[in-house]
C-alpha cells in the first residue's frame, strides 16, 4: 500500500511538474529582435519625427509600448553588441569594450543560455562585430544564435524559419541585424525622392545649419525608411505564421546616427536610442510610453527571464535587470540612473604602440542631467588629427566641418579636445552644447554625480575607475595600424 501511494504521489508530482512546465512554456513568448545599425531616435511618429516616415514601426508603437529613455552602454557597434549579448557593461568584458577587438571567450551570451532551454534560435545579418570571436578550440562563435544568413535584408529567411516550425515547436528567438542606416549613402537620395531640405525641423546645434548638412540628413532618412520597410516584411511573415499574438517584437538600434559627435561619442544623441516593443498577449495597457531608464544590458536579463533560462548554470553574471515588469505596467522600482562609456573605438595610431590609444570616458544620466568624465582630456576624441580623425565616419557633414578653422565653434564641438568634466541639462539642452561644469554654479551637482558614478564603476570592477585603465589600450585589435605610422 505504501508503495502504491508512493507511485501515485510520484505520478501526481510528475504530472503537476509537466503542467507547470507547460504553463510556463505557453507563457514564454517568441522573440523577434530587429536592430538597426546606426539609427538615432528618428522612428517617425513614434518619436515625433515628421521628416522620416516609418509606418510599420509607428503601428507597432500604437499596439505596444515606446521607451523614451533607452540607453546603450556604449555607442559603437562591436562593444555595444557585446555588452547587449553578455548583459554586462563594456568595462566588465575586457577586450569586449573595444571596437575591432578579439572577443574574449569567457563571457557567455544570452543566446547560449536560451539555446540551453531548448528554444529555437536564428539570426540573419549583423549580430556581433566587427572583430573576431572564437571559442577556445578555435571554432567560430555564434553567441547561441544559429546563423541562417549573413545578408542584412529579410529576404525569405524569416518566412522559411517560421514555416519549418512544427505545431508543438518550442518558442523561438530570432535576431534580424540590419545594415541600415549605416553609411555609405546615395548622395541626394532624399531630394531625388521628393523630400525638401525645409522638411527637417531641427538641425543639432553642434552642426552648421546648411544645405550640405540637411541634404546629408535627408539621405540618412531614406536608409531609416528602408529599415522600416524591412520591419514591415518581417511583420508580414509573422502574421502569416499565426504566431504574432505570442511574439514579443522589439525594434531598436545599436547607437546613434553615423554623423560627427554622435556615433562613438558620449553625448545624449549617441546613447539614447529608439526602442519600441509589441507583444499582444503579454504587454498590459498597450499604447503607453515608458519614461523609466533602461539600458541595453537589460536585454539579456529580460530574454532569459521570459524564457525561464538559467544564467547562473551557464556561468553568466548579469549586470542588467529584466524589463518584464515594465511590459506588465507594474515596475518593481524605478532605476535612478544609467551608465554609459567608451574605450578604444578604432585604431588610434601612435609611435611605439601597434594597438593605439582610445578615448576613455564614462558617464551617468540621472534626472535631467548627463555627467561625463573624460579620463584622458589631452587626447583627441576622434583620433589622430594627422590621420584624418578616423573615429568619425566619412560624410559630407564631416568634410564640411573638417574644412572649417579649428577655432570655429562647430569644429570644436565635433573634433576638439574636451575637458575632464562635462555636465549637461539634457531637457533644456538636448544637443549637449552647453557644458555647465565650465560655467560654474553646478559644482556640487558635478561632485555628486561623479561620486555616484565612480562608486558604481568601482563596485563593478571597472579597470578605468580603479586606476588600471591602460589595459584597454593594450588589448589586441584585428585592424592594423595605418601604414604611415
């Protein structure tokens, strides 16, 4: 009799366990992650931008949520994506903090945790890079995202991926990495498409308001609109599959636009990015705007949380927090601030150093203010002048400003050396052109924000904050130094 009770009890426990697992599986959504390459907050009506038309993203925004304070941890492709995948700040992943790096193998990625849960993963286009990533045995690393294609347009890849899924298939995670709006651009594409220079309602104050700059911005807008059309293709495939209701769709960008003083830098326009999510069965009170600070290091924690993954079992230490409570419209507590920073974005050649120097900086956005500390203010933030300020993508806007006298305000804003301490009121001065730290009267706030930032960085083991920041300059790069050095 005891044995019979034991087996009945065991069967009941097993049955309940299966029921619990099934309930969790039903609650876990599919995830479609669509990431632009170098797009600022110009996602059409979702961000009140009339000169860029993004009807597909706008529809997602109406049916989901829009984040107003989403920040990347660093504003360059490889380190931002490495931070996103590992759920850690760039300064916590060794060489992963640098652009064009040899990515260390000792930091697990969220995709590897998700794959361990048994879900299907797939990736098309750009995931991590540029750089080199291999396992210890020398085999290429896919970060847990099964590579379907390296082409950066949807094609029929997503449709075929969905068609291949059976009726009882587990949830999926699908990463679509676009190449838009990365340069280069077709010159005058915006004008030729019928756009007008006067359509642009705001030229950032760190650029001259000229026809050259406005034309460059319109050409950029065409690439953002092409990205939106690709979003539309992916959503159409999702609707056809019948899985749209159970899919969390995320549309975002890895950092700001490829223009001077944006991509690669530590100002608000570089780090504050668009982020729109839709999940019909999972987002409460759709149509909301979320003001809470969120960081890209939160994605890994969110994905693992939603898929019931075990990060600890995979040796993954997360610095971010799940955003699931924000989707449920029931935040546990508000984040007081977000941290940003940069190290070596590209090769800054100098005699005696094959790897070159970076421009180390850390920042904290708290309340209405952004504080940035530049650890090496004697260095040029865009790289060696004699080599053409390589840490700014080539563009008509860059060429126009480079031709100006170095004493002009625009040259200084974009390429000039910067003081150790910078403080901006990003509400009153969203372009971050007035450094309150130099004007005086904000000394106490500068000290408070710097103290808070440095305390947090030290607790995270940031070598730069602990006085050992030269390690970032000495990590190898996969890109050779320029020949003339």
